[in-house]
C-alpha cells in the first residue's frame, strides 16, 4: 500500500510538473527566443544546413555511449557550430528505460517503472583526434567514492575500454586519457563521465551533469529577465571552456608524450 501511494504521488507530480516546465520553456522562448538565437550565433556561428553532426535517437543508439539500452530519449537545445575553428555539436540529453520488476508482500506482482540512465550533455567534435585512435570508454556504474581515476587500477574499476569491434582496449588507455577524464569530471561538482568515444578522427562525449547547454536552470524565475540572459550567456561560455579543455588535451594525439 505504501509503494502504491509513493508511486501514485510521483506519477501525479510528473503529470503536473512536466507540462508546467514545457509551458514555462515555451513562454521563455516566446519572450527571449530572438536573444537566444543572436547569442548562439555570436558564440558559435550560424547553424549549418543540413546538419552534419546530428545528436538524435539513431545516433545515440549507434554510438552506444551508455552500456545499458534505452527505450526513451529526449534531446533539447541542439546546436551545431564552430569554436576556434573546431566543428562541433552539442545538446542536452536524457535517456530512460522502462523496467518491469516484481513487487508486493509475496513478490508476486509486477510493477512497471521508468528509470533514468543518463541526464546531461552530449558533445560531438569533428576532426579533433588522431585518426588511428579507436577506443570507447563506458562507465561501469560502480559506486564512485573518492577514487583517483588517474590511477590505472581505479580507472579500470570504473570504466570499460573497447574498440569498435568489441575488443578490450585497456592497453590504449594512456595516462593522458585518464587525465582528460579526470578533468572532465572535475569541470563541475555534478559531472560524471558516461561515455567517451575517439574514432575516425572524431570525438563523442556524454557527461552526466546538471549543467545545461544553451539554456537556464528550471528553477529560475521567469520574471528575472536579466538573470535569464546572464545564465544563458554563461552556459555558452561553459561550452567554450569545455571544448578548450578537450582540444588542448594531449590524449587526442594518441601518444604518451
């Protein structure tokens, strides 16, 4: 009975909260959509047509940034542009799956729930790394305490490395690559790497984080127009800093120097 009440409460909250957030976002776009587009273009140039680095259901499924398959996918605030000559695309992404599990006092009932696998940003970068690199890192979903993931043993505990054909690639995980992952996770208090792929000269990154690209926090008051503008501009600057961190990493050269 307690479980039923709890899940009913959660369902009611989602039914009320989600439409309210959509309405709030639509109103914000109506009032500040022109400002958002101007700042995006100023920061990263105009959107190319057609899109060359899509972030959608098909790409996310093929990239396998999460080792757990998803059944629902939400992509918002997608933008493709350039930063200091680097072609990239980025979006806010949430991946979910439907789980059926037994419940009840005798464990004889089935309950369906939705589980969030990933909520954060996905970034794609074109022609950024050594074309001979073929490695994908995936979070193994082990409990993360205060392990120093620059240590090879700790890194292998938390991340699985493999090539495009599924072969283990622990030998390709250089100190520079571990250092890049450490820096990505230190970029904010909430950041945690879900997946990183270096292949065919390109990079794809999935980072669990509360940071919102080209957006503002949901709790921000719509009446605070100046605050919304500042948050939006700060989110663009944050993406620029993240791209600089990636571009300047020696891990992308494929060498150990």
